[in-house]
């Protein structure tokens, strides 16, 4: 019997199950409006840059608040902070319907960004703390599945409803993160006592540990943000945008989930640069497809979206595993905050800067520049997994299997 066969399923771990439910409901609130809100703003007369600014403001606030989450958890505890974040994310969503003025949309997005900051940081932390280190990649994969399924369903669904003139349904459904409050008490009980606070100087060490992987992540999420924000605006007619976003969600969800098992077995040395290379090729194909007409153009866009989705999903898991492996166990919350700040910074930059550049040179040429940016960080993706203090190359040969972590 192999080591993998002897391992019990992480779905049996109560904290993992509760974490999955909270992340699925919370991220759905975010994903429903990710492409829908810019499309709604554009339909109401906002320009390309202003349409993308709703996502940018949301994520700028998210990034600013993420750095405060470790201190909030030390002061108030994980449960109250997580519950407050879910309320801040979901409760304001129906208020988008009060006015279609861009300033009002930005104000509501800013409030929701505070809740998203809490959810993203604590979701990663819970995934890391719920299991032993040798199962961490798989647990992060389950966390990633809960975060990626909304990209599969909620992003294209919210976009389709909005383009069909039903944005009010999207705004109301985005309040669904409030349902996740029911899982918070059980999650806190399942996790057990919190880890000790970081040692003096630990926060700075955690930032250094997470910086390199987070830079790779930022380049990929910039590409993803630029894709999901502006592809529906560039191709508002016909099914291409909706189909492409659905394909992007499928490839993201599957790769973010299953690469966690692979990284526990074989490590990140090959997986991380290979995933990033897939994103570079994918972005170039999307650019080519948008420059072509008819079926060849559509085929290139869909092929590129598939390749970019592979990178978008896999790189998220791999960079978090590498960042946690480069830090000490008591630094996981700070590592998660840095990693998530880079994730959301990339998405925000993609939502704003891609639109600003595309207004001058067109979206296809802008996507080529994004591919070049990803190529710039490819050497970092090659060297980071080789320089770990603690290996991510899987269990040592011949080592006895470790049971799944239980809270």
C-alpha cells in the first residue's frame, strides 16, 4: 500500500470542511460582482477606466486592510474577526442598487473590500493550520477549490445576468456571504487553541519569506484581473466572453485544487515555473485571438484562456505553499496577509492599468505586454523553490506516512 493510499481524506477533518464552506460562500459574494459590476458601470455610461475602477477601489481597500488582520486576530480572536469580515462583505452588496452613480458604486465597493480582506487572509491561515505540514499543499488545494468554484459559476453567471439586464439579482445574491456565519462557531471549535504569537522580529522575517513568491503571484493575478475585467467589455456581443470566463473558471478550479496533491508529492521546483510558462503562452494566445476575426480568433481566445486558467489556479497554490515553507510556523498569518495583498494588488492593477494602457494601444497589444511582464518573473519562479529552508519536495523517501492533521 502506498503512502498516499494510507492517508485519510482531508474532507474528514472538521476544520477543513468548515473552512471550505466559509470560503465558498464568501468568495462567491466577491466573484458574482467581479466582472458584473464593471459591465454594469460601463452600460450605465462609465468609460473603460472608470468601469474598472470599481474593482480597483474594492481591491485597494482590501490590500490596505489585509495588513491589519494579524493584529486584529491577536486582539479579538479569529472567530469574531472572521464573522465581522463576512458581514462587511455581504451586507452592503444590495446597496449597489440605490444609485448607479460611479461615486456611490465606489463607496459601496470600499466597504465590501474590508470584509474581503479578512476572508482572504484568514481562509489561507485556516487551511494551513488545519493539517500537518506534509498535507498542507492538499489542504490549500481544498481552500483553493472553495475559492475557485465561484470563478467557475459566479463570475460568468453574474456577467451573463448583468449583460441580460438583471444586475439587481446579482447585487442581492452577492449578500450570500452572510450564510457563512453559520459555520464560524464550529470552525473555531474545530481549530482548537490558536498558535503562539510570532517572536520579536517575526513579522519582518515573514514579509521577507513571502515577498518572492508573492511577486510571482502578483504578475499572474494581474493577468487574470485584466482578463476577467475587460474581456466582456471587449466582446460584449455573442457568447464568447461568457464561455471564456466559464473555461477560465473550470481550469482555475481544477488546477488550484489538484496541484496541492502534486506539490505534496513532488514539490514545486518543476511545477511553479511550468505553471507560469503556461500563463505566458495563454496571454499571448488571447491577444492573438482578439486581433483575429471569426472562428480562428475565438479558438485562440478560448485556448489562451484555458492555458491562463491553468497558471492562475496552480500558481496560487504553489506560491502560498512556497511562502509558508520559507517562514516559521508562527508566522503564517503575516505570510498569508502578504500573499493575499499581492494577489489582490495584482487583480486591482489588472483592472485599472490594463484598461488605461488598452485605451491607448488596444487590448490585444496590452495583453502582449502583460505576457512580457510574466516572463520577467519566470527566473524567480525557477529559483525560489530551490532555496527553501524547509523543503517542499514532499515526504522524504522511505519516511512513514503522517496522518491528516486534526484540529
